C-alpha cells in the first residue's frame, strides 16, 4: 500500500470514530479546522458558513447540550465550541492564487446518521477497532470518506498553489442527511460566483473500485416534513370512548401513506422514518409525532406524493378527531449535471490509471441537497457536476454494517486533482 | 372550614406539587417517612417493603438517575436516597397495640402519572399555585389524596393507640399505575396474616361528595405487556425494497389490535398506550416498541383479549417480515369484596354525618393491582374490601385537568376512622 | 312423543325447508295463510299488514322476481302472489270473541337468513332430510319455530274461542332480521290499542329445555346503514396515480370502524357485514358498497357508535378522495319489559310442568325490532313482555349448523296457552 | 374525409356498439368471421384457434349463458355459436400465396372491458349514437380500433395476394385484458414458425396523431391471482368474539398490499381490483374474495411484488385466524422488440405521409399478453415488434369516457400495409 493510501485510510478512520448527526458536527468541524489551519486557506466558521435562519431540521437544545459536552470531553476548546454550539457547523476554506483564472468550488458533506453501528465480528470497523464511539450515531453513508477526500484535495491545492490560478472554495457542509444543510450555505451566497462546481459520492452503485461516472442522473426531488397529531387523553379502562386517539391516527396515517398509489410517470418514494406516540400504557394517546419524507423522479412527481400525503394525514386526523399540524422541514429539487462539465471530467481523467471504467453518468436514485447548490451555480451561469465513485457494496448505505472499501478514496482524490490540473490548463 | 379540613388540603397540595411516576417516588416516600417518623410506628423502607425481583415495569437507569438528582435538589438526604434509589420505594408502617385483637391493614397508593398537568387558568392547581412542579408528571388520578388519607388515618391510630387493640399495618404502595407495584409487596409477605384489609379510591364515579360505597364491583382483570418489533433498515430512497419496515408492522398491529372483536360475554378493553419506531426520516425503521394493555370484565375475558392480541402482533410482524418479542409486564386478576366486610363498613359508618348516600357497592370499571392484595388476604382467610369515595368529576382520571374536590378527603378519612373504631368494639 | 309434539315438529320442518329472507317470504306467507284460512280469524295480507313506505332494507326487483318464480313453482297461486310480490309479506290474524275483555296481541317473526345451510352429516336437518331447499337461505335463527308456535297458539285460541273473551291479534311479521319489518307494522297502527303484548325467542341462552324467562333485558339498540363510496377508475398499470381508489377507502373504513373505542358505560357493537368493491382486476376500483350495523346497550351508546362510524367513513372517503354516501336502513331502540306483565307470566305458568326453571328475566344481548312494537304498546299504555325459551345451543344463532332442539316448541306453545288462560281469568 | 377513412370509422363504430369481455366475444367473433368469409383466407374458429386448457381467467357458465342469449338475439346463428359458446372465441385467418417467402403474422386483440360507458353529452359515442349497447361492458381500451385495423389489413392482403409472396397469418385474439388469452393461442402452436411478427396499440401515449413508434419498451411483467379468505361466521350482536372475520382479513390485506415498499430498481405496481366479502349485515363475514395483480418493470421486479403480496396475504389471514387460498390466474413476462424489425419498420414507413413523427420506440408502461407471443416467436428465431399509434388522449384507457381519435386508424392501417409491401421487396 502506498504512503498516500495509508494516510487516506488513517484520516477516514479517525473521522469514522466520532460520527455526529447534522448540525451537531462539533468534533468533526473542529478536526477539519485543525487540519486546514496550518495551510494557507482563509477559514470560515459559524455564522460565516451558513445563514442560520435558512437551516431546516435543526435539533433541539438537549441535542446541542449533549454534543457540546461530548465535544468538550473530546478536547474541543470552549472558544471553538462557541462558533458551533448552536448548530452553525461546517467549515469553508478559500484560497485566492492572485492570478486570474476560474473560480473552482467543491463541496464535501460531513454529517453522520442516527444509526448504531454494527458490532458484528465480520464488520471491519469493529475488527479494526475504529467503530463509532458514539452510541446511536454512525458514518453509515460514507461522509467520513467525503471529508477525507476534501482534506486531501485541500492539501494538494495548498501545496501546488503557486502553480495554480484563479480561486478555490472548499465547502465542508453540515447536515446533508435529510437534505437540511445545503440551503443555508447557498443562502449565505457561497455559490453565487462559482464557475465550476464539483461534488460527488462514494459508493451508491455496486460496481468495482475504479469505476467513475463524470456525472449523475436521477436525483430524486424530495420533501421532508414532520407531523404532529393532537388528540385527547382518557383513562383507557374507565372511559376509552372519551379519548381521541392520536396513536391510532398516526398508525392509520403511516399505513395509508405507504399505500399512496404509485405514479404512472415515474419513480416515487414515501417513508415515515419515525413515529412516537402516547405517554403511558393505560392512557389513550393524545399526541403523536412523525418524521416523513416523499421523493419523486421529478419535482412534479414529488409534489404528487407530498400533496397526497397531506390528504392522507388530514383524513387520518379527522378519522380519530385529532388535529394535525404539518411542519415542512426541507425540500430538494431534482437537478441536471452540465454536459460541458461532464465532458471536462472525461477529458481531465483520461490518463488516470486508477480509473478502469469511466462512465458518462450513473443514476443516483436518491435525494441530495447538493442539488440546491447546483441549481444556484447553474442559475448564475456557472457549471456543475456530481460524480460517483462506486465500490462493491456488501451492505447498502444507511445499514448498520455499511462500510467503505477504502481503496476508493484514492480514486476519488486523484479524480479531483486531475480536474484541478486540467482546469488550470484549459479552464 | 374546619381545622382538620384545612390540614387535609395543605397535605394534599404539598404532595400534588411533586408527583413521581411508579418506582421513582423518592421525594414522596421521603415526605411520607418524615410525617410518620415522630409517631410510634415501626417504619419499613427499601427492600423491607417489597420483593425487588417481583416488581414489574421497573424504569431504566436514566429514569432513576433523573429522579435521584431531582430528589437530592429537593433536599432528600443522600442516606435516605440509598434506600429508594433503585426503585424500592414506598413505606410500610406497623403498630402493635400489645393487646390481643385483629390485624387491620390498609393500603394507600402513592404514584403519579406521566402526564403534563394543565396550565389553564381555570384549573384550580394552576390558579392555587400548587400545580405539579415536575414537567411530564402529574397526580392525575388522586393518589395525592390517597396519601393524605393514609397519613391522617396513621395520625389517628397513633393518637388513639392506647384505646385500640390488635395490630395495624399501613401500606404506602408504590407504582399502582399500570398495576406494577402490589405484587412485590404481596410477595414480601405483608398480606399473609391480615384479618381485615381496606383500600379505596377517591373519585371514579361522578356522584356528589358524601356518597360512599362500602364495596366495589367490576374490577377489570388486566394484562400489561410490551412489544418489540425488529426489522431491517435500508435507505428509503435508494432501496426501500430491502427494508423490513418495523414502523409499519407496529402501525398495522396497533390498528388491528383495536379492531379485535368485542366479546359477547362482557366488557373488554385494549390500549396501545405508547408507540415509538424508527431512527431517522430517510431510513426504513428497523425497530418499534409498543406498550399495550388488555382488560376484561373477568380474568377469562382478559385472556381472550390477550391471546387475540398476541395473534395480531405476530401476524403484523410476519406481514412486514419482522421479528416480534412480547414481554409480559404485569397482570391483575379481577376480585370480589368480602360481603361480611361490606356489611361491617355499612354498620361502622351508620352515624357518619359526612356520608349522605351510603351504597353497598359501586362499579370500578378499571384495573387496580389492589386485587393482588385482596386475593392474598382472602386466600389466607382474611377479609377485604375496596371503597369508593366519589365526587363530581369535572375531568376524568388521567386527564391533564383532573382535579380532586378536596372536600372528599374528610369523607374518606372519617370513614376509615369509623371502621377502626367499629372493629375495636366488634372485630 | 306425544301427538302434539309430533305435529309441532312436522310443522317446523315444513317451514324449515323453504326459508326466505326478509320481505321475500312468499311461500312462508302463503303457508301461514293456508293454515289459518280454515279457522275463524279475519286474515290480513299485503298492504293491510304493513305500511309499505315504512319498510326499510327492501330488496331489489331481481330478488322479488327470483322469489316470485320460486314461489310460483312451489305452487303459490298467482292471485295470492299479487298480495306479496312487491315485498308486502306477512299475515295478521284477528279474532274478536264478542265478549268484553282485554286486547291480547302476540308477534311471531317469519323470515330466514342469507346463509347456506350446512350439509354436514351430523347436522340433523341434513340427516333428517328437511334441510333448506333454498341455496343461500336458511332458518338459522329459529323463526321456523316461531311460526310453528304462532300457528299452534292460533289453533288453540280458535278452538277455545267460545271460552275466551276480548280480542286477539296474531302478527306474523316479515323481515325481523336486520330489524327492518316491525316498524312498517307499527306504522300501520296494529299496536295502537293492545293491552297485553307478548313475543319471544327460542334459544338465545344455552340452558336446558324447560328454562323459561318471563321477561328479557339487554335489548341492544341498533342502527343499520349502507355506505357507497364513489371514487375514480384508472388503468392500474399505466396511471394508478389518477385513480381515486374506492376499494382502499372501504378497506380503511372497515378496519377503523372495528377500531372505534369501546365505551366505558356499557356494551357496544359494530359490524361491517358485507363489502363489495371494484369492477375488474386491472382497474382502480371506483365504487365500493358496505352493509354496516352498530349496536349499544342503550340507545345513547348505539348513537355513540353510529356517530363515530360516520366520522370514520367520511374520513376514509377523504383519505382516498372518494365521495361517501350513508344510507340509513333501520334503527331499533332498546326497550324494557313491563314488570307487571313479567309477574303475570310468572303467575300464569306456575303449574306448567314443562317449565323446570322459571326465571324472571334473561339477557338478550342482541337487537330485535320487536322493541319498536313494545315501545308503541307502552306508549299507548298497554303492557309488553318478551320471553326467552332456551335450549342447549350446539351452534350459535346464524351459524350454518344452527339447529332447534325441537322439544322446546312445546314449552313455548304451552307457555303462551297458559298466559291466554290466565288472562281470561284475571286480565 | 376519404372513402377509406369513412369505411374505417364505420367499421370501428359497429364494433364499438357490442363490446364483449374476454372469452365471451361471441358477436365480435361472428362479425370478424362474416367480414373475412368472402375473402380467400382459410378461417379457423373455436378449438382450432386456441388450446382450451391453456386459457386462464375463463368466466363461469352464467356469463357464457348470458352472452349466448345476447348473441342469439343479435342474430348470430346457433351453429356458429356452437364454436364459441364455451369461451373458445377469436378468429385466425391464414393465406398462403404459394410463392416462397417469409411467414408474416400480425395480432389484433378483440375484447372489451367490464366498464359502463359514459352517457355524458360530450362523450362522442353518446352524441354520435354508437355508444355501447351492452350495459357494464365497453370498448374502453381501443380494441375496436384494433379489430378494424386487422380487418382492413386483411382486405389489403387479400386484394394484393397475387403480388405478394410467402404466407400470412392474422390473429384476432380474445381476452387480452388481464393477459389471459395469448397463452392459449401460443400453446396451440400458431407462433411457432413465424418469421416476422407485428402487433401494436392505438393511443397509450398522449401525442398527436401521426406519431408512430416502430417498437415499444417498458412492457410490465405481471401476475394475476385471486385470493379466497375463509373464516368463521357468528352473530355480530350476540357473540362477535367467536367469529373469524374474513372481511377484516381482506381489508387488512388490501391496505397492506398497496403499502408494499416501492423497489429501488424500477417500477412496480399492485392493484386489488375487486373485493367482495360477507353474507349479511349482522353476521361476521366468513368469506372474502379478491382479484389482485402485480406488475414490474422486469420479471424479477414483478416477482418481488408477487412474493411480498403472498406474505402480506398469509399474514392478514393469520391476523384474523382465516385460511387464505391464492389461485394463480395468469402471468405475462416482459419482452423486448427485435432491433432489426424496428429498423425494418422505420425503413418501410419512410415515405408514409400520414406519419409526421416516427420514433424508434415509446414506452408502454403496462402489461400486454402479446409478450407471450413475442417470446415464442423470438425463441423460434423469428423477429417481433410492437408498435404504438398515439393520439391525444382526452381520457385514459379504461376510463368510462375513453374514446379513440378515429383519424389514427388510417395511420395504423397504412403502417401495416407499408410493412407488408416492404417485406415483399426485402423480406
């Protein structure tokens, strides 16, 4: 194994140990900051990274307190925690070469998932001793690898800065999961004058390491929303008739949401990811809370699902004489990669020996709030693409046994570096 | 208002302020202890009150920790907390007159409910400034009044001890809600040689203060159990097909549990009081947890509900390819009051001017783990009854605006005193 | 076996062979008429029996045509069929002794059920060769025995008419099942000047033959209604999204109707007895039809169920963007037997050797549209009771293997005769 | 309008008037036969058209009797009805030019749907006086236009037979709806030595008349099956607890079938098209019957749906202690058009002035049992394609207001003629 590969693996494993869910990436933000600090970047933190009010799905105070304590125990200094403690996480690093040239931007998402990592013996992070130290949180989507890719790209740009031209912006974005964070970075204006925007994902397609797609299709548009049912409690033994059962309203909603008719025009999705209802065994439940998402192959198909879902939820509330409140928590459009930038990537990596199968595009089949960023770049006449770096997936993304094939990291880093170099010559 | 009435109200309001759910009655236990301490009772605490292993539905460590801190802040001394900190709450007070005579026992339940008390202006505890100080917990069933009744009866017995004969056992029982605590007291042997056993409830029937029933019918037999569904998580956008959805399994179970056919032979009940499922919005839920109870007019009818419920739960698990684990959390039989003791009560209170409408029996229509105690007393050839002390119920038991009509307290206390006096003459 | 017993059995078996569902009792009406014809009764048929417009749940033309043909083939003359062919079935027989005395009325219901009778070898009607000849229809509730009782009572009164006083009205009522027929007889005025009204049921309670209850408690109030869901059809493969699925609306309604909370104040029932939806496998169903009933221990409890059911149905329609039409099909109140008449029965049968266990009352636990008649009689200051004549029930009422213990017939007939005789002396 | 267009419209409208559902196309078969009789084809009827035992979803005797009477009244001679009266409908016409050349086959489906045609004033068949005369049946998919196309192609081939070479087989296939008829024709061997196989559909895509696709993608694989639930009946008032409710089992199945998770790999469908349950309002339903279909973008995806559906159905039966019987009613694979034949069509129609927009392929998005025929042709080394002839769809296929834009008929006929002519030169 080469030196660089060993370093990539070490970095990834470090971040793998302390996964933090969206907007609580206190340790993660600090570690990214610490790595970039010695380089020549201008670094932005806290309210300089994102527009606080444009965040969606921000956790509650207890969650922040919990993460604060954990980060303090980890050793994050209090003065650093002041930047992030209210959920203004993430780092943006900029570097201006001083020479005329294009504005290159790349985005790396940094958050983990609310999943407890597998402790099975055959799960490599368990065996290798780098499993998540955070009960209930896990890097089960590969963002630890994204951070690693971003940091090594940063190192390359910094090292080569005298040979480069134009400007560089590296975005370490919080809270990609549930498409919550991108909007707040976009609204802060960071994407407004980007010429070339790149992002991508490790894994996704179950193909051999060495496969790279220059662009991505099939971003699913998505809506995220919460539902609160409010009914009436009553003693379940003495007078069950006088309750308005929120737990049953929510259960009826959940079943009938999944039963929304498939659409003739393309793929749709719905998921009630969480449901919690009721206060005690012998009390008719008077509250229920659900976290729901819809998706569609197009924005139109997503709206079909979203509107049907609202109908189902209201009817389920009516059925059990409950009130239903629907709280929108975010929305991602679908998006298209710039054809020219796909061509650019194809040209740039032509001689990359790590890439054994170069594809024009691969389908994502999921939602990514990067589409918010791509939409803004395209609107401002920049170009954008999103690349995939597949590997053999033993377990799917978001599975407690999901694991990166770490050899994909070098493929990703070398692709970004090829792109930077090509743009220096041709951009 | 008489002096005694004012004292009763003050005591009740004190306990009303710090409701604690079953097995976490740390402050409550301490305050009961403190009141009884100056009297001539032998007091039992901790493992002397109950058989630890016979408790059901014991909360987790976090709950104990939380209540511990709260009680410590309240001022309960650490050495006292050592008795109760692992959920061995409650107090038993005994007094032996040294003179031959019957063994009289009375039981008062002391726990609150996991309900947040109403802050509406027309809610008297709010107006009167004695609302629950514990967010999410409330004396919504009247056990604060039961404690009060028990303490004033204790005071009377103590004061009159030279004029009394036989032995007295006063049981301040934890965790009546969800019928969890009585069994552990019974298994400790406290009911094994009782001659006359009394307990009762304030409220229940919406009748004027002054109504008293000497006995109670219609105890509902009840089973309490938890269900854990275990499925398989998956990314809800990319591969919803590869998940085994626990949230939908639980929702299907909840709906179909309530749809279990009513029974031709009498009253049945079912309630899924709480449901929590899933870990994140975009993940197919791979766990769900439900707290359920069934009831029946007879033990047989309760078993009908319990067995049907198990069938429904297993089928719901199968439907979504989940595993279901059913964990029994307690069971109360139904019970019958001793006819002789009903007659005793009727005789004893004949001249009680506070009682304006004396009834032989009234129906409970609910479950009470006192039936465990009654069953043991009867089995050991003692006699048992359970009295009701109704008042006008503006809101039902377990409602956030439930409130005692405090004038009922004197009715209850004077009834118990009349019984003690009558037994001294005739028992 | 006595001669009278043999005759009772023969009559019952004759009627058992041609069960006819409510308002299509063409053969049954004819056979009753034929039996009464030679006696001295004034007989009423067709629109003289009932108020056509007050019938509920009247079958459609096809059903009448089908029964017409069947009756014609059986041998019912065309001129007789003219009386009944539009669903004006039943016979009323009156006899005025010419002597002053009370007005005695008794009611016997005559309809069968839409159930196919069992052809099991151990089913006595199969073995005995008197099983239903009408596929899909069956005397599965014992009304064949009621007819038999009524005809033998008629024969007795006719034979003894010179020794009797007052007036007699014998009502052979159609369409008791689903509580549809009584109202139309009541509205015709037949109950308006009755002094003593009697009716009853064979079976119901699983007790030995010889048990008789002089009165009945626990009539369940009941509402019967149909629901039509109207949605929108669509090709299920090409554009499932553009359908409004009535089959799912009805399914959601059915499940959630059964899940309506039990009532703290007493027994309730709900049943969706039939559901039919959709037109073809590959078409989203755009219609659904349900036949539903609710019941309650009191009229108030029945209304609780009925109102909740309407809420559920409307919400289920909304959930799938359907229209729901609710068509009321009948309603029975609950009722109470006259205490004096219960005493009368007890006196009257004191010396009846066939009665081995005389009870004041037994509970019905079901609905009976006789309560409409009782209500009218009581309102007009008459007295009414409803008696039960139990036998050992191998299978419940409405079961394909339900069967009368024919020895109960003589118990019932002799009870009615005793009552007539007693009233002649004391009425 | 040209003469040929007027004739096409007249023919289509004639067939539109007497739609007959699958395997009851008695009038339709006769009219096709009558039209072809004067030509030089060898005509096959009855058991010569299809293998009786390979039909699936054959209607019952009553349906055949009903259609028989209707056809006899229409004027179909009894001796002709003998061929078709047991559901062996359809016509196959063959013509051998005697000259060496390819074997050309084309298939036209002839059945209607169980839908009542709209009588709205703005529905052209109503206005034009050619609406369905058959209550409850309708040509709502355009098969009347397919018959018309086939008959005009037959006329052309017959007229030009001296200028043609090779052999011609024209298949007028019954029972395409619910993919039931093709298999029986295939099993009879009619597709075993076909060189070039053509079929197609009018409409499907909402595109202007003049659009033609030379091939079709996105045939959905499909499984059709029935489910019978068997439970236990009981009186819904007296002993609801002793029933095993089939209506609720079926309702639970229907809801949860629709809730089967969408598949990450592509389109899936499920539909419970019909549901009928129960026998009477006050009886717990002891039977339920459902007609269900699943579909998938691939045969694998269809099997995913089918297997999940079986799991749901069995669990729903278990939940209500029912037995479930699943009866397979047919299955269609997905299929791919021959690339060479798509090229052939493109070449053949190059100069067709009626075609304004020639597409290589369009997606079907539905199931078609023609895939059974295509599969057989390909297996025997022939070539097959399926063409689409879109028009502006005011209402979707299977809608009560579906209507052909009749101008598409000439487009379709001329395409087939072009193909025949091209094959004569190049085939």
